[in-house]
């Protein structure tokens, strides 16, 4: 058997041999030559040095060299894998227990061989494992490189719309300017607010997020502004509000247009005077914070309707940032799909799934009225519900398929094909029955409705037994 290794190409692999009997090492070294440069690791310090050596490509680990047998060696194997995910680990054991190879794999071993070993076979096992791991690591590096180019502070996207957004975030990050995020529901305004905070000099200070529409009307004032003892029934002790909690940091008010007129007035005073007054209190407290707001409403429209104070509008609309809808982010959908697949497959401890090209084409044609949130929810559901490794058009919801030319094809022609003659007959029956019902069973009138001559109408009725 000829083994294609790096030595055939003028290179030599490196392998650390972990055994408890140094006297056996010379034979192992000769058995692994010339494809491998073997190093003995027979002490705890030597093993540690081998693991920490970034140039070490593989470790041949004798499970029987640690503790009382193979099972004790599995723990050490697991520790090595936790430290190095790029190194190839081949477990070696004299044990004939059927469960040992499985346990070795679970502990992080790439392969498991029985001792005494066939060195020619071992060279092949090691060489193939090293080449496979090298390809995997290169793949990871390329994915990471792509993600770095298309990601910014947890935001994913490389489209021109997102690149422009990244530049805007960086421009406003270090300032103390009030920002209002404007865009459709589900576009990720909270993530963008977080990215602005991460890019600012207040990144290590409190960051308080408030969804104004989620707080009950009876509680929102006390939650925002705090209260003094005795301010209302149940106020047994004073409590700072969310605005006060944002001292020296950032306050993010999502869906700000849902605040009632009284709260809008109180918020305006906070922004003008930079002081906060608790419910039931008389004293005011100086407050320093940065305000970021968000809304999916037409701000100018709600101002015209008298639903939002005009003076507050001018206070918050200092730097408006329009967040693009998913349908406006050309080329970003595959990146987002890949991102969500990785996240939810990892979260559910499932092997990474892929999306069939036809299914991806359908996803790209859909307008996504719910934006990134709708896409994320769909991918999460598909990860849970699809049992196989690939997501195909048949797994997608009908509302997506109806919006897509590819989807229409998937509906018309399922994966296992279709009986064309049977489908055509079914359509003929449906049209003829509909025409006969409309004309009260009169075949001549039905023929005229379907633009058929009388003879063909009679033939079809006899053929289809109508």
C-alpha cells in the first residue's frame, strides 16, 4: 500500500508520542519514519510542552499510560482537546472493550487504534486525520474572515446599505448626541443601539433598555422616573427609576411614540434641564446620560396628528438613523441564514444543517415584511423541525412558496415528481364540472363557456364519465 503523505511532497509531519514506557519509543519512532518526526512525551511536563507547541500537528496518545487503564486516559484526552481544537488526537489502547473507541471519540479523539499497531496503517491513519483537520481549520479561517468582513458589533451584513450603517454608527459613537433609530419592525434597532453603545466612550457604563410599549400604563411613570416612599400604595421604600439608573451611561427608549402626553412632557423636561424628579418627590437630581430612541412609526406623521409633542420631536431627532429593511439589503440574506443556522444548531446540539440552493433562492425572493426577526424565527423553527441535514423547498412555509417563482415550481412539481397525465385529467375534470355547474348541466352552454366545439365536449364528457 502506498501512502500519500507530506513526506512524498518533501515535508514531514510532527507527532508527539505519549507513552509510559520510554523503552518502546525508539521502535515507534522508526515505525513512523520517514513520514513523521516523532517526539517522546512520557511525563506530565513533556505532554504539556507538546500541547502548547503550536507547530505540533498530532498526538499519538496511549490511553493505558495514565492511571489504571484506558478509562483514566480518556479524561486526559478530553483536557487536551479542550486546550487545542486544531491538533489531531489519535488514541491507542490495548483494551478490547467495545465501548472504548466510542468514549475516545466523545472525549475528542479523531481516531482510535488498537495496540500493538501496524505502523504502515498507523501512518495512513495519522496522515489522513492531519490533512482532514488542516482542511477543516482552513475552512474555519475563511468563514471567520468572511464573518469579520461582514460583521460589526454583532450586526451581520456586507451590503452597501449595512456598510453605510456601520459608518454612521462609528461616526456618532463617540459623541454625546441624541440618536433616533427609524425603521420597520424587526430590522434590529435594539442591536444597532447596542452597537452605538459599544462604539462609544460610555461602553463600560450602565446601558438601560426600555421598551415603552411593553410597560403597563399604570407602572411606566414610576418605572422610568422612580418614586419616593409613600408616593402610592405599595411604595414602602424609595426606588430609583430607569432614567436615574442610566447615570453616566446610555438610555435606550424603544417605541418612544407610545409614551402618553404626560410622560412625553416629563421626558422633555429631563432632556432640557438634565434633572430627574421621582414620583411623589420634590427634589430633583442632576443626571448625565446619552439618549437613544427608536420607533417604527412615521414620526412626522404622529406629530401632525398631535399624538407626539413637536418640541420633544426636535429634541430626539438630532441624528436620525434609518435602519434598512431586509429586502433592501442586497446579498445579506445568505450571511444571515448561515449565522442563524450556526447559532441554533449549536444551541440545540444538532449537526450543522445546510440550505439547498433552491430553498435559498426562495428565501431571497420573499419580501420579508417581518424583516430579520421573521427570518430568524423561521430558521430557528426549521432547525428544530427538519430532521435531515439539508433544508429543501418542501420544508418552507406555503406563504414563502407562493411569493416565489422557484416556490411555484416546488408546489407544482414535488421532490418525488408528478404523474403528468393524471394531473392534466384532474384539471380537465375540474374545469368541465365547474362549467357544467354554472350552466345547470347544459353541455352546449358549458362547451361555449370553455370555448370548445360540441363534439369535443361530448368526447371529453364520455372519456371522463361526466
